[in-house]
C-alpha cells in the first residue's frame, strides 16, 4: 500500500511486514526517513535532529539556517556538487561544463500494478497485489528530470526501484552515473555482506564490519562476474540466520555494476547500487531519456534466512518467466565433462542410451557440435552443424534421442567469435576492437559487438534456424570471457561510453526475442559456470549453471553462498565423475547426488562407465528426486549450518509451504577421531505436527528444539531424510 500524507508531505510504502518512508522537505528535497519493520503511522523526519555542523554547507533557500545541509540530510536520491559530500546517485557532465545536479520534488503519482521497464528485466506483478509510485524530481537549471519508480510487492516484503532520467533541457547532457537505488539510514553500526569469489569458487559470502568510509564492490568485466555478485546485505552485527535486522538489495542486471556502502562521519549509512560508472557515459539529447536497471530490496527482522526466503519466492514466481518457472525441469545429462570436444553423434547417442535406461529425461549436447569447433581455438560464431561429427545435421540425432523417450538440448555461446571462424573472416569489425590497437583474447575468443543491430540479427537468425532445424527443448547459453577492447564501430566517439550497457541490452533483446518466439524453450544461463548469475539473467533463463566446479564438497559452499539471494530451483547442479576434474577429490556417488538434488539436478558424466551399483544408485537418486522435487523447488529453504565455518557437517533443508513435508540433507565435511555428538536441529517445521523420519515419529517441536542425532559419518559421506507429517 502506498500512502501520501498531504499535510506532512510524507510518502509511505507498506508491504506485509515492512514500511518505507520519504518526506518532501520544505526546500523540495526528497528526504528518506525510514525503512524497516512495519509502522502504523508517523512522520519519521522527526529523527533528523537539525544541528549546525562544521563544514556542512547550507543551500541558498534556507537562508542563514546553518542546521540544514544536504551533507547531513538523509536523501532519497542524492544530488551532486551542492553540499552532499557522500556518494552521489546521479552525476552528469552538463553543456556548460559544470557537473552540478540539484534535484527537487516536482510531483508524484500512484498506480495499481507494478511498472515494467522497456528492454530491461524486472520483477512483475502477475498473481500478486502490487502498486507503483512514481516520484518526479528536477534539476531546474539543466532541465534534467528524474523519475523514481517504486514497485511495492506486498506479499514478498519487496520494494523495487528503478530510475528514468529525461533531458528536458535545451542542450545535450552526458550522464556519468545513474544509481538504480540510493538508501540512507540514520544509523549503521552494522555488518555488510557481499558475495565475492572467483571462477569455480563463486559467491562466497564475505561479512565485514562497517567502518567509516566508502566500501565498494562491483564488476567492470562487462558481466556481473564470478568475482562479485550484484547483491548486498546490511545487517545487525549480531544478526544470524534466524535473528536480527537485514536490509538486502539485488540489482536486476547482468553487466558492470557497483554496490557501495558509505559509513559517514556521523555513523549514518548510505547504500547505493547501479550500473558501474567505469567507462559509463550516456549522452542524452534534448527530449531523450535513459532508464537505469531495477534494484530489488527486502527487509527482514528475522535474520538472513527469512531475507533469503523472501527473495527466493519473489524470484521464482515473479521474476523467472515462462512455463518452466514453477515446473519440474527435465533431469538432464550433459556430455561436457565426459567428452569435452571429442564426440560425434554416436557418442552422444550412447551416453543418452545409457542414461535413458535409468530414467534421465534429456540429453544435452555441449560445446563442439558446430563449425570447426574441435578445440577452443576456433569455430565460435559459425552456428552451422559440423557434418563430420553429426552427419545430416541436428535433426537425425534429436530424433534418435527422442526415440529413447528423451528430450534433446544443445549448447551455444552466441555472444562470442573466434578469429578462426567464417564469421570473423567475413566481418572482423563485428568483434570489439579499438582503432589501432591489438585485440585482447580471452579463451582464444573475442566478443561480438551486440550494440550493432546487424550483429544481433545474425545471432538471432542463426539461433532461429538452429531451433527450427530439430526438436530442441533446451538451450545452454554460455559466455566464456570478460569484455575488453570495448569500442564499437557502430557508434560515434561521443557515444562510446554507452557500449558496455548497450551490449547488455543487446543480450536481453536477443533473449527476449527467443522467449517470445519459442515460449516452451528452457534456457539455462551459463558463463564459465556461474559468472553471470544474477536477477537480470533469471528473467530470461529460469536456471543458471551454478559453477564449473562440480566437486560435491566445493559445491556445498557455492550453493550455500548462492542461496543468500537465489532460489535452489535456479541453480544448475549435476552429478559428475570422480576424481573431480578441478579438485581431484573423490566423493561418494550418493553424496554427489544429495548435493546436485539441491539444485536443478542432472548428470555430467558417461553412464556407460559406471558400475552396476552406481547405475542402481543413479536410478534410485532419480526416483527419489521425482518424489520430492516440489519440496526443493517450491518449499522454503533453510541453511542449517555454514560450510565456511569449521563445522563437521554441512546441512540444509527444504520444507513444503504447508509444512507437511521436508527434505533434510547432511554432508560430513570433516571427520575427527573420537568425534563430538552430531546433533542437528531442524527449522521451519510445524511444532504442533508429528513427522515420520526414517520409520520413527517425532514432534516438529522435538526435531526443531532438541534435534535429531545424526549417524557418525565418514568424511564426504552424506545422509538425506525425507520427512512427512503423520
Ligand atoms: C563453460 C561451461 O561452464 C561448461 O559447462 C561448458 O559448457 C564449457 N564452457 C564449454 O565450452
């Protein structure tokens, strides 16, 4: 619900359990006065405490009042160059050479339903109550007009924000920073949590005590990256999984981003998130406008677990789209780790054949089926079938696989090109390369300039042709390098600062066209594993390959960190062969199944090479997953231990929304001699219900408050309990 109190000039947004307040100050500055637990009423600007602060300047309209300064006022969308020395939300190079932006309130509107953003991913309101608030601010002098958009998704305790900047002035303007959200707090003796990491070690939670200064993370790699994720949490210093206040923000965007927390001289806090200002410069001619991507915010008073569960539900039901968003995904087998580039139609068929016998439902043919793609030196860009490997094209193989009762899926990497390709030989200027400079290669490949319509058209035409040439149910969309040499032959010099963002818009445009034209197609996002795992991609691809690291022990950490924001049903997770190719570790087959079943679940090996016992285990894993997939996908997820702390086991559980069923998974991460008693306290059950666990009945209260004694497991062993109300 959105309330405007005309007398107090407050705008208050209410979700089911949270409130968010702004106030239009007498000067016209839009102040931010509250975000937290739900309030019935009140004007929280009373907390501002005016004070004459040294070196905090005062705007002309407050006259000689030295207590009013932008430097100390909590702002909704901060100006720059007029007295607020904290992180600005908006920066621009104006025609007269100045960089000053001073935003004042013009008006606001409230509408039912949630706004959408043209060309950009965003949460939507299908099936849930939602409202939109639009507040208009203007910098009188330049004519820059800012529309702040707020979407209120009550049920998820989520408030989304986006920003449109319009040039209502008479001269061109260059935008150099447009934050999607800026959030000021009066206090901030808090911690902040980011998701750091690396290739094969994605999304490791990093918790840091907030100290005075500007703390920033981000990506300038052209994608959201393995190294940092567009997600940030501020929380009480003693916040745990189940207690404490947490304010979290996720950017619905897949390109360069910056997330900043500033802790000020007066221990106030400002959180901002948006497109990274690195090499960003967007030219607005008079009348033109620019839309910054959406940021989604959640407040939880019940710790990090509740915060995650709010994001999980909203992402699954109101960000992911298409028929697959809430449906069981096919249990697939992918040939990559089994064959790398060394395969042909018969090899793929033989993997599929073995898999079909134990219940696998889809065969995915990975990298290497097209052009001269026999290694990673060539072929990218040539999306024609390699006839030596697949005589007659994709259709005969797809049909043979269909004959096994399986679906067929395929890998692509449309944003890239190898110099050794027909595409590059015909159009060298379609790859990013700055004039007069040599190229910078990544995995021997270059990045296609998706800012150009003809390049996007080429990709779309090729994908269309491929998808129509055979019965293809699934596409794995990969992206295996970061962007460099970012310069487009299709744009004038003064617009080169737009290339990074236009590239992302190009990716979205192609994905949107596919979504419209092939609505049944399941697309899995991928970027060398989880290098582009973000809310932006999830709008187009309801699942994303979580990491190239399929080692079950390492995956515990990767999936744990990923779950801070993203639901399990979005995490591509497969059982692979041992010793693991990246870690050289061997883990039991059962453990690999338990870990993969906390994601989309599939296989990444050649089942022909398994022992009869292992094949039996595969059949068992598949039958079990079919039985409880809905609990994993639609249930509430609880992190029971933290695999980054030196605990002996890692445990998590999924509880069905009606709390009648649960799946509890435990993996022994360390084993010591004469070990301590392994007790596990569950979460999320109904204390008044009785549950059947391994043939015995326990009260939900018992299982949660006293716990269950786990067996003494060896290192890397796992145990899984499927629990039912009796
Ligand atoms: C990186 C992906 O993450 C892998 O799963 C595989 O598809 C390779 N690319 C293929 O080149």
